[in-house]
């Protein structure tokens, strides 16, 4: 009987396995940045959608009340974020607020009176992992169980403009028209949302499509140790004092993505999105605005009545 041998089935050599593994690793290395880029693009779109809903709620408030809400109410220290709740399908939460109480940051010690333990995802940018408020005396410490916002009202421009650039009314030294000291940066008076001043769309003579209404600030703590963007509870408004500050609105006093540690009212617009941040204009449109935008253009967009001849980015 003749026996025939089965042909020997050859396997991969070690070199061949290493080559295959190297090819797979290279492909994964090429694919991951594309996946991450796609995810960030999706998060940026969701952030813009959130800001769009905020802008539409402000329009809904204006339609109902014939004015925009005040950026903050000094008497009860609530932010405009509270006043637009009924216009973004949060009427039940709005009804929980006691408008006779003082809901400053210290109120988080009394959960029965503080409603910032309600997380509102459309007040938060999905690209940022910092969603909690920070301790008033320590911006390095987050307060678990309470939530902040990444969308801030435009109080107006603060800073020098080029000679002949519109009728911007800010002092050339950079100090805004305000009734309080510069301890926290003062309060600019030429924007859209400001303490105790419920403005109307007719007051925005520069044009709704050329004026910032709300901008994104969603900084995270940086590796160099710079603190968070001093996030307060999303419902917090402003304090009546000679050195007054306002939590839910900011002066436009820095270029986009420029400073994390500016004084409280002057923290710059900026985000975790690469190279820019989202901005909602007074006509309800939302645009991603790059940090290469000329600062004079940004200041012009921040004023509601400066008569600047500018092309918005």
C-alpha cells in the first residue's frame, strides 16, 4: 500500500506577522484622527444647535414681552437664562423659582432654593467636560451636583478701536461706560444683555445680523494650571455693589480664544472647538467664528449702535 503525504500547510512567519501588525497599526493611526475629527465636527454642530435654541428662546421672550430680558436682575440676582425657560419648554422648572429670594452662589448650600442642580444640556457645549459650577473663592474646585452654562450674553465692547471705526462709545483707554468700578472689569453699556436693562430689538440700530447676542465660553482647565473660566451656576445673575459683577453676561474685551484668566466680567469668548467659538447674532443666526477674526471687527459686532461699517465674519 502506497502512502501519500498531505501537502504541508505553511503558516505565517514571524516577519510576516510583524508586517501585518504594522500595517494594521498604521491604518488605525490614520483612521483615529479622522474619527476624532468627525466626532468633534458633530459636537460643534450640536453646540451650534444648542445656541440656536437659546437665540430662538430669546426671540420668543421678546415676542411675548416686547423686549429682551435683562441680562441680570440685581434685586433677585437671577440671570436671563432663567427668564427664557418658558420659551424653551422648561415652564415647569421656571415655576420652581422663588423670585423673592436671593439665589447667589451661596444658595447651593440650601438645595430647596437652588435649582442649578437641574442640568440643562442645551446650556452646555458637548465638547467641554466642565459642566459644574466652581467655588466662588476657588476656581480650581468644582461643585458636584450643580451645573453651569457655556453661553453668555453680550454686554458690549470694551477696548480701544481704530480711529474712525464707527461711533463706538467706549473710552479709548478701554474702560466701558459703567456705573461701577473696574474691580471685576466694569459693565459695558453698548451691548444687548446687561444688568437691569431689558432692551428691545429696535435699540439694535447696527442691524440684528451684525450684532452679537450670545457667545460661547466653554474653556476647560489647561495643562499649564490655569483655572477654569470661573463658571458660576447657570441661574446666577449679577450683584449690586460698587464693584459689581455679572455671571451670565460678559464684556467683549479680548480676542476669541485669548485669555482664560481675565477678570470676571472680561473673560474672552472661546471654546474647546479648534480655532474658534460659536456666536449667536441678534437675528437668531448662529455662526462659528474663528479666533483669527480681527479684534476691531469683534468689537464692532459687540456694539448695538456704533454705526460701524463692517462685514461680519
